C-alpha cells in the first residue's frame, strides 16, 4: 500500500513570472535534505499565467472585483499597496508525493529566481506523520475484522 500527499503552496508577493520552486523532503525521518530535491520537477510559481494579470489584462467583468484570478478569493486590499505591480494576484501551486513506508515526513518547496538562485528566507515546512496499513501476508486472505475488539481473522488463500 501507499499514501499520496498533496502539498499546496500559496505564492506570496515578491516573486516574478520566471521564478520557480522545487520540492524537498526528509524521506520519512530527520531533517529536510536541502541539497537534493525529491524529483527533478520545477514548479512554476505562476501556473498558466495565474497572478500575473496586470490591470486590464484579464477579461473585465468575468469575476468579482478584487478577486484573485487563481484562487477566487478577495484580493483587493489584502496585500500592501504598492509592493507589487497593480493587478497581480496570488497563485497556488500543488505538488503530490507518493510514499510507501511509515514515517514522520517533512516537505517544503524552496523557491528560486529565474537565474537559479534561492530566494532569501526559509521555506515553510509541512510535517506529515504517515501510517500505512501493512499488506496481508503472502498466502493469506482477510476473513473478517472486528472493529470493537480489534481482532483480525485471516484464512489460507
């Protein structure tokens, strides 16, 4: 059996359309390995152009005034005025990881600029304890399980 973990990252202001992120983790124990990403994928911080619609670039009237294009949440007045180009909204990126073993997993998306330099500041870490049910031993089949007593009955397959 395996578990699939979905990590969502809300892209704050301070990033540009050429910036990207890479997913790092700890493999189920210890500290996050910041030297080696979990995969070779680069996550675009503005997928499909989300968050980079300047004033007048999105179809007028297609969503409520002040709503961020990618999240459909109230954006007007939620960011410090003048700290980013007018009309830039918030993007959300999503990463999925399949884990096969129990452990105390930690994940984080490290953000880089278009030249490959890591952005200052620590990425926020997500800690996820994973407990995967063991498979039925070879040659046996589940007969019944009593949730109240915790008794599992197995039969020969």
